[in-house]
C-alpha cells in the first residue's frame, strides 16, 4: 500500500504567502501562523494535483487566475465571529441611535469587517429595536467573497444563537423546521436592512456614502501600525461629524489618529464641524 505524503510548507514558501497577504490585505501574519497557512491551503494543492506550496503560489501569481487568488484570500483572512460579541457596544448603539437619527436622512452604520454576518445582523437587530420602521440601514463589508455569500443568506446553525437575547430571538429569528431543523434564519425584515459588499480596506475605498457609526472591530490586531493608520485615514472621511467609531475592547486608536476623541475605551467620536 502506498501512503501519499502531505506537502510540507517551507519557510521560504511561507514568507511568499506572508508577503502576498500583507500586500493585498494589509494583514501581518506572524511566523506562528505557518501551520494555519499550511492547513488552510493544503486542500487547494490537492484540488490542483500540486506537489508543493511553491507551485500553488506560482498559480496565484498568474494574471488569469484571479479566481484562485480570491479563494486563497478567503481561506487566509476568515476569522471567527459571533452574535452580540462585546455586547456593551450594542448597548451604546441603542442608547445613541435615537438622538443621532434625523428625519431628513437614513441613519447609517458600517460594519467594516463583517465576516459571515453576525456583527451587521446584531447591529440591525439593535437598530430595529430602537428605531423601528424609521429610515436606517447597515452596510456589511469584508474582503472575503465566501463569507459574504454566507452572510447574505442570513442562515446559521442553531448553535450560533448563543449571545442573542431571548426577546430578540422571538422577534428577529426564525427557527428552522423539517429539513432546516437545527438552523435558524434572520427575519426577512432585518435582512432587508443590511447590504453586503466586498471591500478591501487596504485599497482605495468605493463610494459608500457617509455613516453615523462605523464598527472596525477585531481586525486591526492583524495590521501593523503603518497599515492601521492608512486604513483609519481612508475610513474617517466616511464618518459624519458627531459620529462614532467603534473598535474592539482589545484595540485602541492611540497613536493611529488624533482626529477622533475618546468617549469610552474602544469608542471614539468625530467632533462636530
């Protein structure tokens, strides 16, 4: 019986992927991420019948293989998220949204690293609670097309309900039955308030309009200081004067920008013009 050995990711090959993901997405991968890179990409090697990670990297560098490059980016940038992560931020949103909302324009929130949709749907449930049927919308963006496809469906395994308040479950979530048993679906009225789109924060941003609140959470930990400054600098013109910029509790904008003023740890405000 012949046992097929699994390709090994050399240090040189790993450095190639490190450089690639930094140049494309601004993400700094430490040497400790080498097993993650190897594990997430090995199936692609098998898919293409390749014997080395170097061969796969060369495919990614071909101009006519942008589809495969996007698959690799999806695999290397996907991070775990969940509903109502760091719940104090959503308490703050519910408290501030009514006073920030104006009758002459919709109240807008941007979830700038939305992953598979849990954060933007949490935002949408929170706004539905306090703003009801008034004009408001949520934009969810990510660099990964794969997680955005999942996010648009609004369909999740039942184990993901942890963290969602019980009264929100009954108002905004539908329990699957029959073949959909063991899953739940975000209610259509909430889903319709959320628009998902692919955005690379490390590039010139598309025309997204202005926002009252921007969430940029649990993503800057993957950026070096120079990239953090560049990303925040691109985003700040999209934040309305008086609007809030929210990062993770483990993150800070200290040394990144002096445009925003600290409200509470992890919550910043853009001064009124």
